[in-house]
């Protein structure tokens, strides 16, 4: 039996099992009804036995990678040298102007705190350092996780600052990421059993890059520009392109100046180029038939949301490779049709156009160009 089957087997040894088994051993003629002396004497012991079996089930399943969870899974994967990716804080870029309308470059901004203006989600950011461009500073979100990646817009000072006229949160420098889930860690463990990372092979590049905070997925293209050249294409944990400053940070960790001298993570002789994919916008036009009594205005937003959700799921397959370490990604009209048909009120999808054409789109995934799909305009007709 596998761990799940053994767990279900142990669940049969509950309180009812133990109390009924104990009472069956009492001699005939002795009162064993609920509330009797014998019943009340056996009850607590049977509860303890049932609880012990449930604890036994949990501990038994915690010993297997397939069923271990949380700290027990951490202990098991550690035997293979793996660690759970912890949550990190987002590093953002902010722009500050004085009351005179000029960019601020005052060092007293360092350490000051600001909050978002989103009433539904309060987030605080702290200024950590200045950039070489006047008015622009690095800010760190005080809350860990991907939540620090979303907000863009004006900031409210939490620290008193004289002469501040404008504070705005702009692009993501290093995206924050949530703590790795049990499912992701488990999958990474089994993946490590299939392919061994060694001597600068593709598996080693992926293992080392994915361990960098803020990196969500990687494409590795070996010998893309001749022998000894390697291109590593990176997206963040939400499968978005990363900023130039983050690219530079990763490049310095892997192969500074693309020299191949072995000063970074890359082996000697490997000239590594770190980059991020090119966004390819897809405009979607959908022709639908609706249920009687349903208007397009009632469900149009749901259809748009279904299409956007499909493309977000499509992006998660961007770094999936075949046995020859080749990457492929396509937007199929049939799959979009299935997503739209899931919307309540839609009875049929008669036609789908992608970028004005009635054909699927294949996104290029080569060493020279790596395309990442994004939804452009969505037009729905009934």
C-alpha cells in the first residue's frame, strides 16, 4: 500500500472501533449501555487509543516525500541538499520631487518611510539608497511576498520630511516572492532526482539561478552564439519580465562583464548573457452566442477575465522544456474557446481571432529571441 492508502486504513481505527471492540470483550450479563460504569470506564481509554492512531498516521505520512508537509518536508528534502525558498521583500524604485518641482537628491530621504494610498491594502516602504539619477531612490517593502510587487502610484510619507512635494512608487527592481509551497518544493525534489546538476550543465544553471531571490523561472540556451556561450533568460515569480537593474544584478552574480573568467557562479570559460524575454502582445477577438435572457454587458468582463487567466496560465509553461532542452509555447484558439465556454451564460464560441487572424500563434523560443505572451486588447461580439 502507498502512504495515502495506509493513512485511510489507519483512519478506520477510530473511537467507535475501539469502544465497540472493548465492549465486545465484556462478559454477557454485564450492563454495557452508554452511561454504564463499564462504558464510562472504557470511554477515555478508547479516546486516547483513537488519538494515538491518528498521531501515528500523521507521523507515518510525514516520513514520505509524497505526503510530508511543512517542516517535515523541509527535513526530508534537506537530505538531498535542498531548501525551501523563503519569502522575500520587493525592492522598488521611487521618484521624489520637492515643493519647487525639482527632483530631490537629499540624503536625508534615506531611512524615511512611506505608505501606499490603497485603502484596501496598507503597505509600507522604506527608502534604502539613492540611485545615480536625481530624484530616484530604492525602496524596500516592509511586508514580505509578492504583495509588494503590485502597487504603483503616489506614496504617503510616514516620516516627516520638509520640502517634499511628490513621492511616487514606480518600477520593480527585484520582485518580492512568497514562501515556496509544499507542492513546488516536492516537485523540485523529484526533479532533482531525474537530472543531476554538474559541471555547468543546464540543470546546474537552473538550480543556481532559481535560488536567487526574485527569480521565478529560467530558460537556458547553451552555445547560442558559439561554443562557450550561454544565455539565461529570466522572469520573476509571477512570470513577468524583470527590470534592467535586476538583470545587471543577476549578471554580476553569474558572470561579471560576460568575461567567462569564473568570477561568478558560471564555470571558467562560460560566457553567460543574462536577459529577460520579449513581450509579445496578442489581441483577441471573440464571437460568442449567449443564453436567452443574457446580455453581453452582463458577462463581458467575465469573458475578458477568463481569457486573461488563460494567458497567465500559458505563461507558467514558458520555461517548460522537452527531453532535448528545447522550449516551445503556443496560443491555441481551441484552448481559448474552452476557457470562454466555462463562463456561465456562453453557449457557443463561433470564431476566435488572434491578432486579427483565424490561426494559432507560435511564440518564438530560440537563443536569439524568447517571446513571452501577454494579452493586448480583448473584443467580444455576440
